[in-house]
């Protein structure tokens, strides 16, 4: 194999890691809004209520109205029941099909709130605002394996917060955010067999980062205008996490001893290559309005806007001379050009404020992902969600349970940026979410 051809493999490897480094954290599908089961039963329409410990996530202004200590802990089971791909022209073609492995994740949430005095309150929360995994079945035959076979993101926030009850009806909350996050990415590397001029798998690339951290802040206000009407605002800042980790190449035998020897001579097989990259997690603003039609019927409408447009490009760098030489990434960028996105939530609560409650909700969630960025790494789409929930809200032990059906619109990619690999087709995804929270007050 010529030195020129093997040099092109380095460029393929560099492009592989650059493409994989930034995308998996982003898209509404990788933002997890379900951080409290009571709110989940109302499709997350909770900004103008914020009357349980999950106020630390939904609206810190709700903390100002806490008059006794309370704690809650729970998790949301996220399970995909359908995640299919149908290929399109010119590649991989209409005959190509693929399926993701069933997603089964349990992002947790944990909160504690308490009064300091009649005016000042405090709380601390731990939750998982981003995460999940995409992993494709039969990776050795998967047509998109040179783009991604697995992308996984872990992220959790620690959120100490102070609440200030300015008047009996108006409260503010201020919090600090510490985000801890880790990324794992896998894909195959392609080469050209110089004897047959066919494309062959020559290696797998595995990238994993350390648990790195960064900091941000949040603020919220809640105004209970009267017993029948309240409104709230919440804002969580953008956070950029800088990751350090390693990339490792594992050789795949081509069955040709001469070709395999050339690959070993040119690629750093079995060596940990130190690299670094970053993810710009977006900011988020929420506005909610709640009406008590009767003492046993409350309706809330929320609008949320997430600043995904901050995710314009990805840069990856080697942290050693060898890594920089292999990935050639010192001045290399990949455009993403995502858009800001909105979601709209409607929630209904049946039952008294302090007692057993039946809840319903609907959410329409826009995708921020432009067509040219849709890929096996993250195939995102607009989605519609329906929820139902039940719970208790009384002194002592209480519990909440909620179920969400989440249907993604079919998403087709027919457009590719210049100089990027073509992988066209249609993605079709459906998921169910089950949330459970236990609380004490």
C-alpha cells in the first residue's frame, strides 16, 4: 500500500474523531427534561407551579415558598420501542436497512429543600439534564459504521440554590450549577484495498473521555397573583465542558497479510492517543402560566426555548505530538450550525392541591438539528408526547408515577454539505418513558 494512500487513512481517522466528538450531546432527544415525576405527568408544564422539590430544576423561584423541609428521589426509565433506518439514494441505497439496539436508561433525580427562616430558603438538587445512547445492531454489517456504531453521553448536575420570598406572593431563586460529564464514541475506519480497489474495514476507533466538569448558574421567579392564577420564569445558563480523554485504534483483519502489515505500519494500533474537545451545552428559558379553573382543576401552559444555536462547530485537538499528527486536528473544524428550538407544553391536574391528583399532558418538541447534520450518530426529529400521571401531595410520605408516549416524526436526510460523506435515508423512532418519584415532607 502506498504511503500516499495510508496518509489518506490518517485523514479518514481524523475526520472520524472530529465528527464523533461533538454531536452526541445535542438535539432535543439528548436533552432530558423529565427531572421530576409530578411535572412529567403534566408533560413538564410546571414552571408556574413548582410546588415540590423538583422546583430546583423547573423553576428555582418555587423554592421561595417552601415552609418545611422536604426531600424526593426518583428516576425515569427511557425505553425505545422503535429506532429504524431506511436507506436512500445515492448511498447507502433504498435496500439498506438498520435498527438501533433498544435504548434502556434510568436517569435519576434527587432533591432536598428546607426553610432557613420565613424569608430565605435553601435547597440542593442532583439531576441528569443530558444523556442517553445510540448504538446500532450488527455493527460489522451496518452501512453507517464508518460514521458511528455507538455514541454515549453521561452528564449530571449538582445544583445548590437559595430562595428569597420577597412578598407572600412573589419569590426569586438563585442557583449554581456544577456539571460533570463523560463521552464515549465508537466507529469503524475505512481503507481502500490497493489490490481490489474495494473499501474495507481496517480498524475500529474508540474514544472515551474523563469525567470532566464545568460551571454555570440558574435563576427563576414565581408570582402567585391570586389563588387562581400564577406565572413563572426560569433560566438556566449555557455551560461549556472541556473534555480530555484518549482515542484508541484496534485493527480489523482484512484477510490480506500484506495489507494488514501496511495498516500496522501506518496507524498507531493499540496506543492510547491523548485528545481533547469540548461540548457547548445550551442555555434554556421557560415561561409558564397556570390557571385554577376550580379548586380541583388546574391547567398550565408552558413555552421553553433552548439555545442550541451556540452549537455551531466542533474542534478537536491532539494533546501530544503523535495524536496531533494522526488526527491532524490543530486547526480543523466541523460545522454543525444547529438552530435554537422551542417546545410547548400543556398540563392538566385533577384533584386538590393537597391530596391525590390525576395528571395529563401534551408536549410538542422541535428539533434543533438541521438536515445536513442528521446521521447515525444522532438522528433527531420533531416529536409529540402524551403523558398521564398520578400522585399524592400531602404531609409525610408521598409518591408520583407518570407515563409518556413519545413519537418522533420521520426524519429524512437528502442533503449533504460539500466534502462530507453521503449517508442519506429516513429515521423512524418511538419511545416510552416511565417516571417514579418518592418524597417525604
